[in-house]
C-alpha cells in the first residue's frame, strides 16, 4: 500500500495544537506556570521551544495508523541527502530540535542534509484506525518505520536514508536492519541505545510483573507527570539523565518535549529488562544477534555517565555490526546530555556530522 502523503505549509510555530487527550497536561502546565511565577517572579520557568521552520507530512502504515513526520528541507543548492532523526521513548521530536543552540536537526540541515523528524503511533499527533489503539515496539519497527522510510524515499528520490536515533529511536533501526531491512539505510548513528539489560534481580522481577499486569490500551500519563515535576528540575524524574542541561532548558523539555507511554510499549520494554535481552514480543528474534553480518556503517555512541545506557549496554550492538565505530563520551555526559547538554553542539554533533559526511553518498 502506498503511504499517504499530505503536505501542510510551515506553521509560524511548529508545535501542533494539543489534541483533546492533552487537556490534562495543558491544565497541569498552566497551574505549574502560575505557581512558579508566584515563587520565582524574576526567573522564567522554562526556555520556550524555538524549533526551525518545517513541513509537516503524514504517512500511513499498512494497518491504518497515521503519524506525522516533520521535514527541515535542505538549503538551496544543497546536495540534500535524507537523514531521519528518531527520538527516545517518552520524548518527542522537540528533543531533537528544541532551539538553535541544541538542535541536532538544524546542525544537519546546515550541513546540507535533507532532515526528517520521525514520529510514530505513540506520539500525540498520531491517529489510530477504529478499534486499534494498542501497540508495542514491534508494531512501530515493522509498520511505522517502513512507511516513514517509503515516504522519505518518495520525497527525496534517494533509494536509502541515513538514520540517527536516540535510544529507542536507534533500537527501531536495529530491529529494522535485523529483520532484513539494512538495504534501506545508508548509515546509522545510535545515541545511548541499550541492547543489554543488567539490573538487580528485584528490579527484573518488578519489570516482569509490570509486563504481565499493565492493562491493554492504557497510557502512562508521562506528560502530566513531567509537567507537575518541572518546577523541581531534574532530581524528581531525570536525575543524572540531564545533569549538564541548563535548568530553564531542562524544565522546557519536561513541559514541551515529552510524550505519554502506551501500555503495550511499556510492557515490551519491561520484558527486555526482565529477560536482559533486546527481543521481539514473542522472544523469538534476538534483535542484537540479528545484526550479525549487517554491513550498514554505524556510529554507536554511549555516555559514561548514563544510568539508562552505560557503555557496556550499548557495546554488543557495535560488536555485532560488521562496520561499527564505538565511541564512549566521558562523564559527566548522561542520557540526554548527548543531545541538549551544554557541550553537545561543540563535542557530540561534530562527530555525528563527520561520520555522516564520510558516508554521505551511500543514500544514492
């Protein structure tokens, strides 16, 4: 089935209007703003998002789900190799394009790439067909990702696209490549993506219990939780995940760049933590082992200060891929610091740009 494509003119503010299901988060954000202003009249609660000018497109997966994908078109005269950026679990596209000084998307656009910000059926802007609200990681990897790639190929004219994924965004590309889709990818950049899960037995048991008990169709209201916690900064929910992110920016990300988590997705991630392995929903495909023999050039980045993905949790993917380069960022880099930390633009982005420049022509 041909993906559905719809092009809208670039809006003055790229953040789409909140759908009705975001009303609790909107009310929570307003209440937090009032409370913060009363306590800190001279300090802004959050840095407002200022993403780049975009085109909003839509793709349709084979099962009828529709989701937007956002394009930062290449500059006039640019070679325009397509690069798809994919965000982490519980985050949104603004984590990749929040403001000029912390926008990986705009750094790539300025390097003459044609940039696409991937969103999937778990994001607020997605629409499900009648009676199909439940999904998991495998649905995103096997249905949404191929449909988005098909749309990008159609628009760009390139037979392949580069993929840059942050954590779960990279895991989606691993799963696609491991299922035989590596020919769709020119080069792959993986940022803080764990494929090995070594946790205390008590935590593994708790994850297994979550996997069994979460009701289908239920969503964890992470947006509202982040909004309520924003005035307290990182210690409440993020801790070491964003230790090098300025306070106003961190609170802005909590208010504007987070997404709710659907139960099926949480359940599959909990199974990974419980079993220790990155597998499909039926435990029949070990996605890490399936990468053996895949020859897609890959840059795999881990951060020494990342509690969610320490370097030894990311390294097995580098060992499995035939052409992988493994980079460990020193402390204090954490999970989100690789994207929005104070030094990310000067120390992390250039490594990504140099790697993609090296493999720029592989999309053709």
